[in-house]
């Protein structure tokens, strides 16, 4: 689950990208795993 505001937009590097809406201060948590919301895939 993203903890900061983001947007999906075309990337100048390749395809689509995920970008922050406002600058993120160093040390600010930006994501955490949320069971039931995020998917957990095994290496198999």
C-alpha cells in the first residue's frame, strides 16, 4: 500500500511510471505490505 500520494503517467525512460505528487522527505515511509490489499507471490 502506498503511503504517499502518487500518480501513474508516461515515463520519459520507458512506458508508464509511478511518480510522487509532491517531494518525499528522506526517511519518510513510502510503502508497506498490507495483507488483503497487496498480493504476496511465492518464487515458485
